[in-house]
C-alpha cells in the first residue's frame, strides 16, 4: 500500500460532489455570490434544467484582476476577514463554490468593478486559463457550461430537465423571499419563468412568490423571546396546501431547510387542520450569530440552533396565537371560489333557483311559538345561549348588526342563509357546530382538567374487533379524561361506563369507538398527550354535532350564528374546512351585472 497525495483537480472534484450536487446547487452558490456582491438585479438563464448552461449576471461590486484570479481557487474568500466562523455576515464564507463548480464544468467569469477595467477568466474541468481583458459592463457574469461533464458518474444521477429546473426555481424563490430589495429574473430554455422587480416590500415579495391568494389569506407573525425575533406571514387554516412545500424558513436572512419547522408547524395547526393538508408560511428567525451554526453542511442549507427547543416553542406559540387572534375569519378564497360557481346560464336562471333567494318570510312560514318551546327543541349545547340571547324575540334589524347576521332560511337541511348588513352569509351547520362542540370540550378541559361526563346506569356493551378493543383500551386513560370511560368486556367487546355529557343522546357511541380505533390504527393520534387528546376531542365533536339533515328553526339558527361569533376559530371546522362563506352585496350585484 502506498499513500499518495491526490492531485488538486481530483481533490476539487471530490469536494465538488458535496457542495454542488445538482444544477440547483450551482445556481444557489452563484446567486448567493451575487447577493453578497451587493447586486440589486440578478438575472439567471438556464438551459435543460441547468445541465447544459447556467448564465448568471449581476450588477454587484465586480472583481479586479487579482481577485478574479483568486476567486476560482479553493478556500479563497473575501468574506471571512477575521477568521471567526461565528461572525458570518455573508451568505458565502467557505470559499469553495467557484472552485467546485470550475472543477466539474466549463466555467467563464467576466467582471468589472465600477471604475475599473474589465477582465475575464475561463476554467475547464479545473484547469485555469490565463486572465484576459474583456468588455464587460460593471458587475459580474458567470457562465457554466456542461456541468458535471468532468464527473460522468454524477451526471447519470441527475433528474429530468424539468425536475432540475423546478429545483432551480425553488432556490431562486427562496432567495427572492429573503431579499425583497433585489430584483430576480429566471429564464428556462429561453422562456420567462420568474420575474420579481427590485425594491418590493416583504409582503409584496411574499405575495409575488407564494401567490396573491396567500398574501390575502395570511396573518402576520411577530414574536420575541430571549433575544430571538420571529416574524413573517402564515396562512389561515382554511387556506391550505396539499404538501408542506410551501413552508419557508429563514434564519438571519438565510433561506434554510430545517425539520424543526415542519414539526413545529404541524403542532401549531394540529387543532385546525387535519393530517394531509398543510398551511403555507414564510417565517424569519433573527437571533445572535453565536446562537446558530450555519456551517453544518457544505451547501449551507441546514443550520444548527444552540437552543432548538426555544425556537420550536416560539414558532408553535406565535402561530397558535396568530391563528386564535384571527377569531372566526375564514379565508377569502372560499367566498371567491363560491362566486365563481355562480356562473350565469345563458338561458337565464330556472325559476326553481330564483326562489332560493326569495323574500325572508317564505323561509319561515310557520310560527315557532314561544322561545321556551324553541329552547326545548334545540340541540342541547345551544340551549343556554338561546336563553341568554333571546329572552325576547330580537327584532331583525338588530340581529343584522351581528357579523354573521340574521338567519333567514334553512336550505337543504344543512345550510343557514343569513342576511348581514353588507351582504349575506351561508353557514354549513354541521361544520360550524362541530367546531363549537370541540371548543366547548376544550373549555371544559381547561376549566376542570376533564370533559364533563355522563355516567351510564347500565354500561353499554359494544362488540368489536379484538385488535380494535385492545387498541382502544391502550388509550383508556386519555379517553377517560375526555369523559369516555371504557372497560374490557371479554376479548371482543367493551363496556362503556360513561360518555361525554355533550354527546349524550346525540352520538352513536359504537360508531364513534369504531372511528377512534381506526384513528389509532392510522396513527392519527400520534404526538404528545395534548395533541392526542385534541385529536380525540375533535373526533368526538364531529360525532356530537348536529348532522346535516337536521331541520333547524330560526331561533336555533340565530343561536348557532351568535355562538359562532363568540367562539374562537369558528371560521373553520376541525378539519380546516370553512364553516361559512360571506358574499357582499357588491359581489352579488356584480353577478347580476348591476356594477
Ligand atoms: P465564498 O462565496 O464562500 O467566498 P466562492 O467560491 O463562492 O466563495 O467565491 C469566492 C470569492 O469570489 C468570493 O469571496 C468573492 O470575493 C468572489 N466572488 C464570487 N462571485 C462574485 C460575484 N458575483 N461578484 C463579485 N465577487 C464575487
Ligand atoms: Mg459563494
């Protein structure tokens, strides 16, 4: 065995594998360099997902002749003047990106400082050509041809052009969110892909990147604890996405990916979103440089926090707080989507449909007698409120003052139509009531550490699958604190000793237990105790709420509306579906071309 020192080009190729794993990584390094150079405009052109060509031009500081020659050498950087790895003020600091890219491609740099001369250099597969005079305007343009031609093994592992392009696009979007003052352009195969003008406000930039809808359906996040500042925008629970890809984290201005974010976000929204949908958000963490290590990974995409629990806790608290502060506001996309459904048929509306919106009295032809009777009729949890709000029949004009207005009609045994001062509201009674019951459960838990239960004189014996029985009994303690006391009764049956008082006379307990067993099986109740309990309460609430199909009288409907106004988070059901949509008169007038 003979130990030998590897030649420089080979060392660079090996190192390049870590820093530059795909075209998007090269684009990231080059665009970060442009940001570090103080550019206000960065233009990127790529071909074939960046595999055959990457051109990136900036109007930043540029380099002089000596700097240019040094820039492509390994570990040459202008960004670590003090040898202190904790004092990092730029995106770059390792001084290896240009050397790495140059080692595996055909690289060309043309540059000029504001009042200097213009120079260019070419490096092919790590071999440096002499510096030449050039005719470049001030700033820098870097051209990367045939990335990985020098390392065919790597080339083989690249994905399709489209996939590589999407990765590039994602990189630029993240950088664009972190630097709203910088203008970014991206073209792919000559086609315009992204264009963000310079000097946008952070909010405008986030809307530009994440969509106008996001901007309109997000709440601001702002939180500070122990010298750490958290800010940004997060979506309302009713505005959500099928993947967690639309969640962005920035640490001290640097776009990073961190598992900590995903977990914290899931925890914060657990109460208002079911699994399988995800909020969209962009969060910015600012903290003293000594409390975060950005030098964990050659691509600098990951960070290590000195106090990860503090950061995670802050994200959860800030988001929960923000969600609650939104009260019963659902996203405006729901009413927008509703409006689009009202397409006007060229033949005019059928008469049956017009009566839909007929005068209010047609909706309540019969009188409901006195309120005591109404209160008797009403679904139990609503009763106290009916008594409180409706001691005397409220005149309609008054009721209309409420944000959710006065109930006018009950349609298809599930939809309440209410008239508000500025338009109308359509409520999904099942979704709305589910949230109300859920919040009641939580209030009971908070007040007394348990859900109010109702003992059963004779236990309900429910037969079910042996595995389901065992799974449910495993969670017996949590169920008990939620008012649902179960005991083993032979191997394939359970005895139910008590049920939550709110479910009494409403829920089909056997069905509920079946669903809870399925939840456990699908691991839907994973997570900490509180998460488990909330998931359980949510499932119970669904079973305890007024089903669609149940007729409501006007007092019941109005009581439901008033309760929604008072209940936190009532803009969405426990699964993140909206509980109501609001249409303004303006919108309606538009539909009729009155505007
Ligand atoms: P790092 O960014 O970690 O310093 P790089 O290999 O990416 O390492 O770049 C090496 C050096 O080249 C930088 O420190 C900087 O001085 C110079 N440089 C690279 N790109 C540019 C650019 N677009 N404009 C001006 N200078 C640049
Ligand atoms: Mg760099």
